[in-house]
């Protein structure tokens, strides 16, 4: 089968690889119909994710059709259409019993990281019963690809952890797919204002189309002043960090309102200064989270009912044969205006 294989920092290739096989009775083999590329795949290619070694098939998002199930799989059968969660979970360990699937002792974020992933014609899904979702008849497969990772991530790590409330003020730093997913799902709670911050005017224009009430281009280094002005000096009740670098986290520290929350979503590779000398008396909360995908079933219903339309995030489509071109397009988003690229594998 064809697969996109990581060969160490900066190196990847589309190759022929053997079909995955059932290894545990709880596994399923899924024939991928559609997959996509995540900002985290780019982090892997930069060498930022040491758990992912050379020879690994990348990808942790996708939809497909089951071709085989292990003897222990009871909830799914051959030919079922399924959505693959980026988080695999056994449903039984201490963390899974708390709903913290991201820390499952035999799962978590393993796909396209420590086991082969979804940017291929077929993938082995461990703990299939508790890591796959049935796709309802008539559902838009492309919309569902965005439920594997980015919508649950924006919602759980950003909106839920950030405690977005009706009438509140939200600031989202980073208008990439994750920041925009947080923007779309924050609107479930009717905040009075959502301010988006980015360096890229075209992403900020998209954010305004998606419901941002104000946007701030932070290129001039004066974003904190602009946001304080927009909020009459108070700052934002919820500040969502969706970039993953020290500058943007420190901006969040400057713009959080008294009593507010900084909800970190970004994957950070270096340390960041925590300005407790300014923050100690501001009654704030700082949260971090690896997405648990506990909200996937709920988000699926909001998509099915038409309340949420994630297909607005899809900008490009490629065949699996052209996945290297898809990576180029996704990696140069400022020029190509790419948000999410859909890759058709069959
Ligand atoms: N916590 C989790 O479970 C989880 C899951 C998935 C992704 N992530 C992380 O979320 C982050 C966002 O993901 P994405 O796919 O949207 O990434 P992305 O790279 O597509 O988007 C990041 C955005 O930040 C903007 N940006 C960069 N530097 C900036 C600055 N100094 N000021 C303002 N904006 C700036 C970029 O222009 C871009 O629009 C990444 O760090 C990713 O690894 C976390
Ligand atoms: Zn991802
Ligand atoms: Zn578990």
C-alpha cells in the first residue's frame, strides 16, 4: 500500500509499505478514504517530537471503511464507515475511567507518532471499540475528518478549559486551524466579543468571516495595547493560546482580565517566562491539556444538525499520490492561504 513515511528531521517520502495486520484482538484495520495534515505533523518533520522515529507512517486524522476486525472487537464490523479519533483509548485504565483518554496507559496520542498512522491506504487502529466512531448515513465525510483532532482540540483545550461564558470576552492568539476551531466552537456559548490575533492578515480576514468581532495583527509588537484598548483596559476573560511559542504565551499573560483564564493549546518546545510579579494578585487560572477527544460524539451531533460547519476550514484537496504537494501547500500557508487540506486515499 502507499504511505507517507517520516525519515528523520526534514525528510519524508511516499512509499510502498506492507498492509497493516491485526496484532491484538481489539484492533481493526481501516481502509482510509480521506485524511489530512496537522500542524503537529510539521512539528514532527522539524524534529520537535522525539517519540516519533524514522520509518513511521505519519497522520492521526481520517475517515475510512473497516476491512477487518480482531476477534475482540464487538462494536464494529467489516464495511462500517468510521471516524478515527487522533487519541486511542482502552476505556479501562485509570486515566480512561476519568475521561482523560489522552493519557491512556496503552493509547493516547500514538497514531502517526509511536505507531503507524493514517496518511496511507490502510491503518491499524488499536482499541477499535473505544477509538472509532460510526459515521451516520449521509454524513459529509470531509467535515468529519476535522472531528479527528482540530475541532475537539479547539473546543476542549481552548473553549472548555477557558470557561467561555455568555457575554464574556474571548481573545484567541493564533488563527490557524486550531485557533479557528476554537473560534467556531466558542460561539456555542455566545461570548459578547471574540478578538483574534495573528501575523497573517488573510487568516484574520477568515476569522472575521467565522465570527470574530475584532482582529489584531500582532506584527508591530503592540497587540497587548490594542486588545486592552478594545476591552476598556480590562483584558479578556478567556485567553486561548493557539500558537505554541514564548512570545504568544507572554502576550496571553498581558491580556488576561482579572479572574480570567489562560487556556494553553499550543505545543511548546521551549520554556516561557511566567510573570508572577504581575499576575499573583489577578485571580487568574492557567490551564494546559492534550486533547482527550471526549467531545467527539457531541461535536458530531452539532455538525449533523447543521449548527457547526467545519468544512469552512477546508481550502485544498489532493489525492494520496500528490501528498508531497499537499505538504508543501500546507507548510507554506502564508503564500497558499491553506487551512486544512483534504487528502483522498481511495
Ligand atoms: N494541545 C493539543 O492537544 C494540541 C492538539 C493539536 C495541535 N496543537 C497545537 O496547537 C497549535 C496550533 O495548531 P495549528 O494547526 O493551528 O498551527 P498553525 O501553525 O497552522 O497556526 C498557528 C498560527 O499562529 C500564527 N502565529 C505564529 N506566530 C505568531 C505570533 N508571534 N503572533 C501571533 N500569531 C502567530 C501563525 O500565523 C498561524 O496562523 C500548534 O502548536 C499545534 O501543535 C495542540
Ligand atoms: Zn493534530
Ligand atoms: Zn486507557
